[in-house]
C-alpha cells in the first residue's frame, strides 16, 4: 500500500531550498503543460552547474589515465575502470551536457558518441578511444526557453533528438553524413523534422518495430506519443497513450520474456511520475506497463506503486526481459536513503512486484541506467558511473563490481554536477559517459568488470 508523504515533511524542503508550490516548483514546458515537480529544482541547480564551469574543470586530465590504486590521474576515484580520454565542455562547444547515445557505422565500423547539450547535439568519433575526434554539431531546432534537457536515440542510421526547448519537436539526422568528415568540426543541418509536438522530455525507440515513443510532451496528457519511423526520414504520428498521465521515461520492446500471454506483443515499461496535486507531495510514482501493439488502442496492463518513492525516473529491462531495474530520482533527497536501485520482477506483466532494493552505500542521486549481458551501467550524478553484477537479480540482489567517479568533489544527493547518462553498447567494450559539468568521458572497464 502506498502512503502519501505527510505535510510535516515540509521542513525537509526548507533545508534543501525547495518551495513546494505549483508556481515555483512545477516545471512548465513552455506550451502550457505542467510537468511533475522536481524538474524546477533541477533547472535551478543546473544553472549553477553552468555558472560554475570553472577553469579547474576545463583543465582536468584529458588523456589516457589508468585506474591505479583507486585513482585515475590522481583526480578521479575509480575501481576497475580506466579513463581512455576526456573532452571538456569547452572542447565540445557546450555550456552544459546531458543525454548521450551511440552509433556504429555499419559500413566503416566507426563508433560515435552522440552528446546532447543546451546548444545542440555533438557527434564524436571514438573509434580510437584514446584520441576522440569531434566531427560536428547539430544545432538545436529551437532555443526558446531556458531549458537544458535534450534526449537522443538512434534507428536505422538516423538520430532522433527531442528537447525541452519550446517548439523544438523531433529532429531527424542521417548519421551517414558523418562518414569521411575530417578537419574542423562541421555544423550540420537536420535531415527532417517532426512537429506534432513542441517540447518533449525524453524519447525511446523500439528498433525492432520502427516506432519512437516521445514522453513528457504536451500531447497525449504527457504520456506516450507514438511515432512511426519505419521510413526514417518521414516520421508520422501513430497514436497516443494518455491513461496514466505524465511518463518520464520508457523502454518499449517486442516482448520475448517469460509471460507467454504477451510474447510477440509490443510492450512499454514506463517510469510514471504523474503530478496529481499542487505540491511535491502529490506525485503518483509507479511502474506502468502498457501493451502498444495496436497503436490506435493501447491497453494498460499494470500500474504499481512502490515504497519510499520520490520521483519515478527511469529503468531498463534485463536481457531476458524478466526483471526491470528502476531508479527513483528524488528518493535520496526526500526519504534520506542511500542511492537505491529497485529490482522489479516483471515475469508476470499483469502483476509486477519489487523483489529487492540495492543500496551501494553512496548518497548521490541515481539517474540513467542500462543493462548489457549480466551487467548494469548506472549513471549516478555525483558518484559517477557504477557497474553492477546482475547475475543474482532473480534473488533480488545486485552487487557493485567497479566504478569511475567523474565528480570527485563529493557524493551529495544533489544536482550540482556529475554524470547524466552513459552508453555501454560499443563493440570495443568501452562506455561513453556524459558529465553535466565536465563533458565526455570515454571509459573502459577492465576484464571481468565489464560485460
């Protein structure tokens, strides 16, 4: 049973500088839609990150730095993870970095990091991870509104980019334009543009079905805005799911998991943080599971609350699709708990349940997490990239096997700096990590630390 936070918790917000009113705390997307509380606090602290892009951060080590006796380049705490290279915000031409994704050119096998920032999306060739090459930038479609968020995914050699900037829509960029580009970074133009929504917080793509799912838009009651991208440069609207209100992030798959009733169906696993009242206390935090096989008639399968909730943020399935590793972005702040990853048993899609909550002993806020083989790669703001062994996930257990801390100042439960996200799916077994205040890190887990 879910218990709503008591008004007495107001004292906590006074201590962390949060004013719990709609006007000052809710995040407005600039189009009239109000997102759940939490993002306003982030925006305020992110402004401080931009302002504090100090010289010492720009001058941080950039070349290969192996992890020796718990430190890389005598700067970054680490365990079993080496730094191959580092590009600063100044190098990237960004004032703030956020999301990251990756692409491997199917012809040349070159590997790229796609880094989102306030100004746009930067493309970096990391085929030689010790010598990253900035190929160019796709500027933001719109710069209206002082927003930092940008999210990127890839399908059929095209990048799809959404942003919280007003009137941004979804940019489409043909990544094959990166081939053969040498010399100074190029300013690219978008290949196509989708404008059935303005701002969006996030996007997920099911590469097996050719559908994109934008969330946190003003459309679809901020739920799943479905886009057919089977013709990559001609996206078309495909449907909506709005029954659960605001969805912060989602992973949509052609289901091949253990629940035989849904095998072969297209299923979305949603981190659902619906805003239902005027204060930070009034958020319905759930894991939401929806069958979207029929885009014109999506069917909700489950929507389940969980204990010690703050702000349901993001999660990713294990490769067997039996378990969902889930992060809550404000439980560390509101509940005073350590960095926590919840393990959901989703073998019965109609009845998911939390079977474990892993606390690795740090105090930082967790953000984006992705799984590969029997590893999970978690970007936890101020405590950096953390790598978990998921081999015992069926028992409700995770264990940390390595880390690289891109924010050595502290492990505070705050948005003051650190890693936003990571991409661990390169053939080279490297991990590209975006740092809000320090740019791009190309990391390589040693031996069995990685997947």
